[in-house]
């Protein structure tokens, strides 16, 4: 049985995909890694951004229903139908005072 997960891509990831919200369909035993890999199938350039080998890049924050994956089971965290995943890229910038 397939389940649907909503994935939000912010910042540079929005620029790479052209939209914020995506719906990903995965198997009922899927993990966060499976969800993000499915998104990468649609947008291959995301793979180099979000992954460092087979693990999530430490530069990115992956949230599952508002909780950071690093404080759950990381890439192996199981997802269920209707979950929301948010991928937050590194934030930088600001301004310089003169």
C-alpha cells in the first residue's frame, strides 16, 4: 500500500524545484530517506544538495511534523500517510553596516 507525504522545500531548494510544496508517494514501510530519495527522482540536482553519501547532509535540517529528524531516528525515521516533511537549507547572509 502506498502512502502520501507532503514535502516542503525552502530557500535554495525552492529555487531548484520551482515550488515549495510537493507530494511524494512511497511504500507503507518508508523512511525519511525514502521520501527524500523519491523527491530527488523528480529533481536529481537535489541529491547533491541534501545528501552526503547515503546520509542527510549536516548542513540541512529535515523536520518531520515539526520535529528535527536528528532527534528522532535520522534517515531511518518511519513516515506515515499524511506526514509533513520540511527540508531547511543552511541560512546565511545578513548585512554589513557601513
